[in-house]
């Protein structure tokens, strides 16, 4: 999802927005963090960084009710019984404020063309929110194109763990060798798809690619690198000519 179907990035502006929004949300629920928005952001960011180290090392995803009290807001004296019920609300807020998101050009046309060609479409996404991906797909008006949406927050597995790919394949009732996977990172998408035996693994680079793939070697490379989704349609038409 993030980095593939949509452009995604963050900077000092999104960091400021995330801190302000988080402070407003906590105060609205009677949770006073005892600091200003900038300090709150630094605390959350440090906690999320610690969580990401654990999560990426183990290729597992915890639920929002674990991530926020145990990592991101652990160092603040917040009432746990008030925090737990709003953990998903916080997780969703973080996803759409810390990250700037917008649908890539040509996505709607690509999805429509592939559906018209008879392709069945699914999403596999690493996310710490249970509902944010669904909300964003609905907001873009493209949710109905997908037969399945498989999330790390629901399955407990993070790409490139084979478990998240296996669950999606079962939901799609598809064999890996008959599938094409498209993602923005080698370290999660390409490696995961190739190790699962997907027929093709296609990369579309994003803002996140260099950051996530810094430690990737040359052993796992995509079958194709594209810059926009019209190239994906052309590639698939070459592999599987439309009747």
C-alpha cells in the first residue's frame, strides 16, 4: 500500500503535524502527557523506533493495544485503562499524519484495466493500524478493486515473513507461481515474494525504498523495475497477451 499504490513521505512538517494531532487526541480523551507537542512527538518517535527494531528483526507485528502502551507511550504517566480503548485511534492517526499520503498517478486506470483483463487483485501491507489501510483505500475510491486485503496488524506477520504471503494466497485461492507481486522495497516486498515462489516480482521505487533497502545485497533483485503503472500494464500484456 504505502509506497506502492500511494506516494508516501515524511519530513519536519509532517512530524510537527503528528505531534500536534497526537497531543490533541490524548487531551480529548482525558490523557495529559505532561509535555508539549514537540516533546510528545520525540517520545513517540523514539518508542516507535524501538518497536520497529523488534518488529523487523522478528518479522512480526503486535496489535495497537500492545504497541502504544508498551513502546510509544511507555515513558509517559498515562492511565492504561484510558489508553487501551483508543490505541487503534492513535495508530490510525499516526499513519495519516506522520506520513503524507497520496494516490500515485495512473493507479485508478491501471486497476480498472487489470480488472477488465480478468486479473484478480489483492493488497498485502505492513501496518501497525488495524483499519487505516481500509480507510485509505475507501478514501481513494479503490477498495472495491481488491478481492483481499491482508495486513500485518491482523495476521501478526510482517513482510518478508512467508506467513503473511501464505495467508493472502489462501484468501485469494491462488498459487504463488501464477501471481505477480508489486512493491516498493526489495527488503520486504521483492525478497518476500520471491522466497514464496511468486511468478514475478516487480518493484516501483518510492521515497521509502532507499531507507528500507540500505542493507540489501544483490542476491534478491526484482524481475522488473517500473516508474509508473502504465509500465506494469504493458509488462503484463507482454507476459499474458489480452484476448
